[in-house]
């Protein structure tokens, strides 16, 4: 995963619909890259509603004995592209957590992105909102500096129900849908305020989208 001459690789984890596990995915990905792959990672919290990534760092840094391996900055405004550009030279990866129904920030963040990752819940009330995010991404692509790849990942899936299968059937063929899913796990909820010891579905997802190879088995 060499850093390009252009600087950090920028990934936006974003959606215009909240409550789909966006911030946990962004933070788990960032922590995984830092802890397992020893990369310098900066998360930009561009969620104008919750600022959960920023709070995650604030709480973690107060935990005695915990080494916090990434940096998180808060910038939930339309100039987020300028903030990302300022960070690019000094990092291997920048992950922008953008959502909360703020299309201006979403559009701005994608100007600097090389990748967009859109989590969506395996639920009809979630999938019906995906076109709004997708159309916003298409608009943003027209002014993107590098151009970006885009992926959709099913989030918080529960295979005790038929909903993940139904959502996959609904979206497949219409969106670049990842094979990897983010399974609904209590461990993801408990990861908040910590540096988790396990990353569960995240390594396979990042390998699938070409962001980081799976670690070699010891």
C-alpha cells in the first residue's frame, strides 16, 4: 500500500442517511490500518449532526494506559475539501466520515476522494434512501480532483432474517455491491471509545475494495 506521489489515499465513508453504522465503519477501518498495517491515518469527522468519531477519540484519550494510534479532526463544513488537502502530505490514509443529511459537506469531501464507501442497512426503509446518496455522488464526481471509485456495503446485517438476501437481490446489478457485509455485532458497539483487539469484517472489506491486503497469517 505505497502512498502515491499525490499524498494520502482519501476515502469518504459517506451517506446522506444516518444510522447505518457509517462512523463505526470509518473508525474501525482507520484503527485497523493504523494498528495492523502500521499506517499513519487521519479521520476527518464531517458529520454535522453527531460528531461521533471526534467523541470516540476524546473518550479514548482519557483512558489510562490506552495508546491512541490515529488522529481525528472535526470539520463538518463545506470547506472540508480544503481541510483534507492540507492533511494529504503528512498521512498515508485519510478517511472522511460524512453524513447527517448534509449534501454540501458530502459533495465537498468527494472533491478530494479516490474512493467512496456507502454503507446501507439491509432494510427496505434504508435501501430506498440509497438513490439520493448515489445521485449526490454522481454530481460530486463531475468536480472531483482525481475521480473516485464507489462501493456499497450492506451494514448491520442479521442473517437470522431474510432481509440481507432481499436487500442484496434488490441492489445487485444496480450498484457496485460488495460481497463482504458488516454483520450486526455487539462487538462493534463495544468498540466505541476503545482500540479494539479484533476488526471482524473490516479486513475482508478493505481487501475487497483494494484499500489494504489481508494480513498474512502467523
